[in-house]
């Protein structure tokens, strides 16, 4: 017999088991292919073909045809709302019809008539042929008289009558052209045991008298990683003659194999979220107005980035502190760039930064010019090509950028709105790319993606991830019964969901029948942390076993795949159960541990030491700090920071002073100034969904400005002449002094002076909280002490609560005779207790005792303080990020103390 001998199956495009060579060194005239492989083979032998159009290109072409025919059609509104998504879905519908033989026929009205109108749409480019058109072209060529495919024998892994259209017609045409058809020979199966009983039952043959070893295992595990470890230990004994049905791509098994020193299979998952594939989408996202600081932070923190790592990290830290691109911290990071590099190098980096994250912004509705998107795509391709080498993800980034450029040219749009862009970029990244370096290694266990890819016998079949989520659902048919009847009457054959399920069952039967010694079904309770149910085939297999499935079930915590105790197999080692350490109020450090004092304390560090010593120890003695991946400021914290700055600037605005701080003047000034400040330090508030917060900010600043300006005018107060870090007098002033523990520093929000030279320290908080009786807050005492040391007199102290526009104490700026709370005398009287508390805490640390104020003290617990010491300011409103270390796992939102 001359001609090619072909083995064909729907699941054979991705490889099969056994290897087609069957242990031979080479073969001639034999191929094993799936649908795409057979289609390509037939096109080659029949002289058909050409370069197939990429699917994203066809989606855009079909979108143009839909738009040309949309008026009054069933898809008109969907197309207007989501043109690419609608075009993609309807193209899938249309291709399914074309595969069944539809050529644009329809009734007088309804959805089929509307799609037929799309086929006839004039004055638009034609739709490039897809897989259905290619298959139909092959079929027409095969049906020509005297035409031969050159295929001598076609062995089918599935029954011809259960193949989806148009494959039954193609198989029939091949047979009429002289090709011999054959069915795949069933494997011999097992010799005995439960496995043989199951195989006979699935084949519909009697099972009486079949006895033998326990050769079916349903392996249960609490997670996929736990199951993978058990499987890897089992495969260490030898993988010859074993085939793994991997199902959906999964990296858990390969990780376990690597840990055991076994060759990995290369069945790593593909993902569109690899860092290199995010460069272009994020670069474009930074052009939309308002600019989203979350996207900017993601771009700066990409592991694969076109920006130097040091610069990106500095800018990310600046953005996390002040979320904007023109604020003080951002400018400082850029200034450091200029000081660290040569003039030419700094200029080149600055230009590169501007090219990637700067430039003009565009409204999502009107869109970005196509030329700008092409420029960004070319930049991405050039960067990835230069950095790529053999990196698969960078090569994919180049391909993505090239595809985007082609799609933009094809779209015909001069400006691309955001919705259209999002759909275009999604089309180019659907497949994604696998994890770098995750390739199949020499000698790895045989692996297939689907049970239908097992064509011959195997000693052992292991069905990895035998659970519900590992099975792709049968395709959903959008057509009604009447539409299907209409199509059938015109000779159009549609895929049946029932046949899809039956094909999967046939593949399952063949995979089970391939095992001669052992069948292992791995059923984890969770996959990637998410619960998963039973595999849909489990009930049918259990029924075939006649109630013996329970006897086949093994937990990998108790027994290994081979049946021995889990501990003996090396999967798990017994560990005695221990209770979690109890949360304790006091840590007692080893005697040799010495925690030295710090040379300089600030208010924030001194506050930790006095009120929450464990935070001070972990921060400064243990030097534990948050990592690089810091989120943007929390809403209230950001509101407080922005309100600080706006109020400080407003107090110095001559225009407002001239208008006597009238509500209209303040509101008009805020309307002009606030957008600029938000762009520099408050980008999150510019997002559309944050409009209520912007209104809340403006209202709070207006109230506070008018309240404070009135009190200053009544008492003759003015801002101190000293200039702070923003260059504003009396605002954000750095002050220094000493206390019992050494040097002390602080930063004052506002420092006022009256006509008699007396000072007032105002500390701003976003929102009011409950104050502790007559005890003056530590922050105000520290700042007051530093001013007292520099001027010789204690200042007045107060909080300005911005959201409420309230000063507390309300009489803080009034004449002395009217004041009764938090007076200068009160400050002087309470300061010694602060230093006494410091001495007590220092003595505790010297004894190796650390009080954990996050843990509620039971009776008799805690550390006693001398009566003359200041009372600590209560339990922490926030755990400082150390919750897991102290056993205080409840993350409490920061209160107003953290809004500075």
C-alpha cells in the first residue's frame, strides 16, 4: 500500500501516548495528527493553503462588516457598547455555522437573517477565511472527480459519526477517494483485579469472577500541592510505562517533581499576565486621563521593565508616599537621578522616563491617536528585542507589539477609544506565555493534555487533577430549536453538546482501558486555594465498579500512592502537634540581649517607645521595615495630607486675605488650586469614582481655612517667619532639642506668633477622635517642649480637625484670661511625666522586658509604671504592620493619628 498512513483524533494536535515512533528510530509515511494537523496536511497535498489570517485580524474585519449592516439588527446595541467583544462572539457563531455548511442562507427574519445580511454587506473589506473556510475548501477539492489526497489509510481515534462538522464530511470524502478507514484498536487492558473489572464493565462485558490486586487508587488530598508531592514520591520509584493526563496546564506537579530532583514535564500554565506582556498595556494605560496612580505604580514595579531598576524603585517609593508625579518626593527622586548620573546619562534617562510614563494625556471617549499607540508599540518591541536574548516572555512581548501595530493599521481608526484599545490588547494576549524556563526536561514522565490523546497501552495511567474544574465545559449552543430546525432543513449540521459529552466519555473509557497495571485518579479538594468538586466522570466510574470505589480511596496524608503508610513513603514526616504560642503581654528577652538607646528620637519614634514599646523594638532594634511593594496611601491618610497642604497655602494667599476669607473667595481659589495639588500628590482623588472624596476635601479645607483665619484675625496671630521644607513660612517647620533620653526632633504643621511674641503650635488631623481627658496628647507636648527650648516659653498647643473645621481646644487662640484647657502651664506640668515614662521604658528594655500593648493585659499581667510617669495613650489603633509577629492578626484600620 503506497501513500501516507494517518492516525487522526480530535485531541492529537498536542502530542499523544505512546510516542508515534513506538520505540523505532524513524518512520516514513506515518503521521499522527489532530484537526489542525490534518487540515494542514490535506492543504499541502491538495495544493491549497496560504498564510492563515490571525484571529484578531478576522475579529476586526468582522466588526467592520457588522457595523455596515447593524441598523435595526439584533446586535446593534451590543455592538455600540462593546464592538470588539460583540464581533468576537458573533464571529464564533458565524464560524460554527460555516463549519456546518452554512453559506449565508436564512429565513426572512430573525437572527439568522441578520447574520446573513452581514455576509452580504457591501463596501467593506471581505472577511478572511478561518478554519471553517479552510476545511470547506479542502472538502470541495476532495469531492472533485478523480482528486486524490494521497492518504492511503486513516485510523480514527473517535467514531466518524461523532466528530464535529465538517470532519464527518471530510472523512467520508477521503473514503470515497480511496482512503481506507480503520478504527483505533482498543488496548488489551489489565489481566485482573479491580482495574480489569472496571475495564470490562466499561466495555459492557460480564465481570463475574474477576479477582486480583488493588490496582485502582482514588488519591485524595487537601490541596493540589499536597497531592503533587505524593505523586512525585511515587514517580521516584520509576516512571517507565507511566502516562500522566495533565488536564489543564498546571505547575503544581512540575514544582513537586523539581523538588524531588525529577525531570519536569513542561506542562506549565500559560498566562497573559507575565510581566513583559504588561509593559505595553500599562504604558498605554498611563496615557488615559485622569492618570491612574495604581497603573503607574504597577509599571514602576514590573520585574521586566524598560526603566533602570534603581530609578523605578525610587520613583515607586516616592509615588507610594505622595501619589503624584510633580510633588516634593517625586522631584527629589528625579533630582537624585541627576546627581547620581553624568549630565548626558541623566538627560537620557529623563527622556526615556518621559517617553514611557510622560507625554500628553487623552480622554477615554475620544481616544489616543493611532500614531501614538504605534510609537509605544514600536518602543516596546525595540526594548524587548534588545533585552530578550532567549527569554520566551520577552519574545512574546515583541510579538504582542507587532500584532498591535498590525491591528491598529487594520482597524482604520485614527483615534482609538479606551474600550476599543482594551479589546485589541486582549486579543493579542489571549494565549499568553508560560513561565520562563518551564520546559520539558529529558527523561520526564510521559504526559498528555487530554484522555483522548492516549492511543495505546501503558503500564500505569495517572489522571492528575481528576476534579470538576479540570474539565472544559461542553460548548454552549446559542441557537434555538426553531433556528436549528431551519438550519437542518437547509443541510447545515451543527455540533451537538450531547455528542461532545459522549466523545469525552469515550476518551475516558479508552484512557482507563490503556492501563495494564495501575490506574491512579488524583482528586484534590482545592486547586490554587479554591475548592473544587468531583470530576463529572467519577459517578459513572463508581457505578461501573459496583460500589467498590470507597475501597479504592486513599488519603495521601495516611497512605502513599503505592499503599504504604505516608510517613514511611517519605511524603510526610510525623510532627507532634503543638499548640500555637499564646499571645503574651510581655516579651522576656534572653539575658545577653542588649537594646541600645537611639541618639535621636522623633515624635513618632518616641511615641512608639512610650506607648507601644514592641513597635519601637521591632522597628528600630530589629530594623523591620515595610518592603518595596507598598500600596498607595489609604483614603483618609491621603485626604489629611492634601488638606494639610491646601490649608497651608491658603493661609498665605493675598487674594483670600484681601477678600476677608469669604466663602465665595475660598471656594473659587480651591477650584483653581486643588486640581494642581491633586496632580502632584493626590492622583487617586482625580479618578472619576473619587468625586465624593474630592468634594469632601474641598468642603473640609474651606471650613478649616475660614475657621482658622477668623481666629487668627481676632487674636492678631500670624504665621511665624521661619520657613519650612516647602518654602512656606510657619508651615512644616523642622525643630530640634533635647530630652532626658538624648536628642529630640519634630516637624510642626503650623507655628503661629501673636503681637506679643507668644507662640502657638497647631497640629492638623483629618478627623476628630476621642481625647483622653485632661492629658495633653504626646505629639503636642513634644512640639511644645521643642519650642520652649528654643524660645524660653511654652507655646499654646491645639489640634485643628480639618474634616469638621474645628479647633481643639476652641479657646486655644483666645486671650489667656478666657482659657481653661491645655494651657502653657498644663504643658509645663505634664512634660516631666513624659520623661519619667521614658526612664521607665528604658529601664524595662535594659532588663529585657518588652511590653506588647497590642495584647490585652489580663489581671496581674503587664509591666507596672511608677505613679509619677505619664499614662500611655491606650491600645494602638494600628498594629504597625507587625500583627503576625505579635499574634494580633486582626488588621485594624488606622485611625486619625495615622492621617498625617
